[in-house]
C-alpha cells in the first residue's frame, strides 16, 4: 500500500456518499473541501465522515452548491476528485451533453475547469459513465480532453470495471487522470495492473449464486423480474431468486462494513447506484500518489508554506 512521505490534500466534488473520500483517506490523503447538493446524500456523507474528517464540517467546507463557490475561496489542494454528473451522458439520461439546449448537469464539467484553472492542482481524477467516450460521436469527450490539455495537464484515461480490482460487479466507468506538466514528470502515468476478485456473489449471498460477478448497480429500474433484460438486482442463489439489498450492495461497491445509511432503503439503494467502486478508485489513486511522490523533487507540504 502507498505510504506517503507527506500528506496530500484533495477535494471531493459531486461527492455523492464519499467513495473518493474513502479511497484517498485510506491512502493517507486529507480531504480539505467537499461539495454535494443532494440532501439525502449529504446526510449519508456527514454520517460517515464527521469523525474521519471533522475539520471539513467544523470549518464549513462541506458545500451544498458548487455554483455558489468562488474557486479562490477553496483551500489549496493537490488533487481534484470529481465524479461529475453522469446522467447527461448515460443511457438513462438519453445521452444529452454540453450546450445551451442540453442538460445543464453536463455543463458542470466547466465548473471543474474553472476550479482547475484557478487552483492549479498537481493532479485531477475524474470519473464518469463509459458512454461519455463516444457521446456525440466522441465530440463531448474531446472537449473534456482538449480543455484539460489546454490547462497544461497531461491527460490519461481508461475504461475500468469494478471487477478489474477485486469487486464482484461489472460497473464499467471511464477514469480520467490529469497531471500538471509543470511538475516536470517525464514518465507517463500508468493505470494499475488488474487484480483477482476478493470475493464473489456466492460469498456475498452466502450461497451458490449463478454468477460470480454481478450486474452494475443502478439508480432506477428496480423491480424488473430476474429474466428481464433490465434486471440488475435479482440473482439465483441455491436455486432460489434473491434480491440484492443494501448490505450486498455495500460489498459490491467496496464500502466498509461499518458504513452507515441514515436514510430509507430506497434512498440507500439509489445512493449505491450513484457511487463509485471504492476499490477501483483506490487502486488508481494509489498509482497516482506514487506517480506524484516518486517524481517530485520538492516536498508536497512546501506548497502550503
């Protein structure tokens, strides 16, 4: 595991229930600012991070509307993390994207751009649905790539599945990494090697499941029958049909056993469907921190005086 020589600072934008926070915190990084607008998700975030990152809440750095924040008011940080709104680029969102007549959520990327331009973090870690790569015949993705490169960052991306890094869920997502060229890092960033499953659905359901790796958890569409092509929550276990619940969903997303949902079961399942696969994020984050740490000639903490 990564053992930082100095503590990196990160911000958690469009934070959801804190998958990025869990991953980076486990690697020794400190969250100095977070933003999430959805009220139930904010409740879950506070419940689970009030003890892990108390200064975030004591210093009023848990924002509820990123549009109301002046980027200059955000504390200095090293890494910007953002699972920015994916609905405009997903099948469920009818694959809308950027533009005046498009879904406004898609334009949240430009809020990220403005923060990057103002704060100049060492690195950027973005996550979105894989359909982003080919949305609008690839033009949307090219706008994102070009924007980041024009800000003087090297840009890397990969379609990553949760099952690539130990979790029994497909969940293909595009991970995008930006590294500030002014750091003078000559070696390219490398995504981590794949790792075997830590456990299977049979382990999760405590019985023989007909699949080792499960469907991608979704926000909506619950209740489709097991043989329906839209089904993502029913499995055959020991010959019986069983429905995925919150506990099983937590394991499939890589959330710790003590992660709490102070919301209804319906809200908890929605929040799980919106989250990031923690183990996949952690694996990539570990490589990113190693990449920054191994190639920098000055200590990270010098940035803060």
